[in-house]
C-alpha cells in the first residue's frame, strides 16, 4: 500500500472492527463497501447507548476546534449538563483530553486587564479515542441520507484527513528521535496561535513542527510563520520539523539540516511497515 493510501486508511479505519486486512481498494471505494453500505448496523453499535445530547456534543467535537468549552457552549446543552456528558464519554473511553500548555504571563493585580483578556480562559482540547469514531461523528451521525454522506465525504475528506496525518507525524517523529526519549508531546495553542507539534526530549531539546496534508508543496513561508509563532509564545526551540503530503520547495530543501528536519510522504513508509 503506498504511504498516501496508508495515511488515508488510518484516518478512517483505525479503530474499525473487525480490522481491515489485505484491502487494496481506493479509500472512497473502501468507505462505500465497509461503511456506507452498512450505516444502520454501525449506527446501532456506535450510538445505541448515547443520548441525543451526547451525540450532538460529539458531532460538534468532530467538526469544530475541539476546545472543551466550545463543545457544549450551545443553547441546547448547559455547561453543567455538558460536563456530566463529557465525563460519561471520557469514562467510557470514547474521548480523551489533551491539556493546554499555554502559560499566562504574570499580571500585576494592581492593573486592570485589557478588555479582550477579561473573559479569556485557557481551554484543554478533546480528542476521539480512535479515527473511525471521529470519522463517524464528522460525516455520518445525525443524518441518515447516504447520498448526502457521500457528497460531503468527497468534498471534505482531505481537510478531515489532516488531523490523522498530524497524529502519524508524532509517531514518525518518535521513531526519528528514539535515541532520546520523548517526555512531553502534543500541540500548542493559545489565544492567537496554534502549533501542530511541540515535543520535549529527555535530553532537553525542544522540537516544534507543522504537518501539512495538502496537494501542493510546502514553501519557506510555512517555516517562517512557525518560527514567528514560537517567538510569540516565548518558546525556545532547538529543531523545527515539517511534514508534507506533497513535498517541499527547493528553498526549503536547501535549508534542511540539523536545525530543520523535513519529512515527505515517502517517510511514512516506515510507519506503514511497522504496523
């Protein structure tokens, strides 16, 4: 299986039961055969013990920015009820939490906060425990029209797959740095910026990176923006790393070295072969 197909299959079928083996269909044909032709049976399995409010929250989680308050900050679910539902989903292993690594700057208590900061709260993010559940609540939950499902999947699949590519980028980076154990990894986000990957190694080195699942080469401006985000967040970074579905510009390739690591789609063959 080519590495691009491996990423696409992972983004949909990781966590699917029974696991798919020796399937070589294009991803959309596999979705048709194993999911869309069987949606009602799958719906009974996935949604049978979930309340309407829980399903609505999971749909918002799958389609939104995954920040915890935005998941239940809606008129139909109060914050108190939302927390209870969230706890149930967490206890049942449907979702996991990624804690924010943002640190608010020191504030002199004698000085008033600027207006945009008065209501600002650091928010953790929520993840689905596997990719198939995320796929279900992104595209299939809450609507039984198979025709609409298929159209939406075709239209939005690349954007959907980008988060799975980001997760696999963490796994590839772990293999690349295995001589120095990773002691902290995840994304970074604050009020203004997000960084896809922020990793701390046991030897103290810090790695910041971006993962791009797009049908065009990654150019130098992606690195420049990443460097500016790290500077804004007061992050001291030893290595910058970029992952790209479609390769890199010649300018970036000329700058590859100890400070800048580049991984194109062929690099993910290593993950495919390990599974």
